[in-house]
C-alpha cells in the first residue's frame, strides 16, 4: 500500500529558525491545523534522527526536541556549527537555517 505524502512546508503555517544565543539555533514548526499537527506527531516522521541527518549532527547533540500540543507546534534546538560571529560563521541571526525542513515528506494517509 502506497501512502500519500505532503511536504512539511505545505501543512505548516510557520517554519522558522532563529538565534538562541551564541552557541545555539532554535527552530519552530507551527501547523495550520490541529489535525495536521496530530498526523505529523503520530507518524513519527519528524524526530531527532531526521533532524540530525538533515543538519549533520549526532542525534544526542540535539538540545531540545519537543511537541507542544497547545500550540500545534514543534520546538527544536541544535548547537551552532560555529559560534555566532566567529570566523567562518555565515548566519549571524540563525534566520536562514530552516530551509532544509521545507521538503520533509510527511505521510498523510492512503
């Protein structure tokens, strides 16, 4: 049985990244509907292992990975590749790191 999928960017109202201090970046994924949020949560597709693969991290280095039911949201915090403002650091505000999350394929049913 083939499951139909949809890209995360098509069911999320907000996908963003931002500075969480000089050593961390945080991501917020807020869903358009409670139903979509619950489907993503139940599917298990959005997890530490996936985030670790996308951002080339060991899953144990992910600092926060939390589903917030009241807000239909997921909060993820990872360490920066380089400290904010250091030589070679390319995104001072951490605001450009969310794009790889857009194309995560989420199963939505048969």
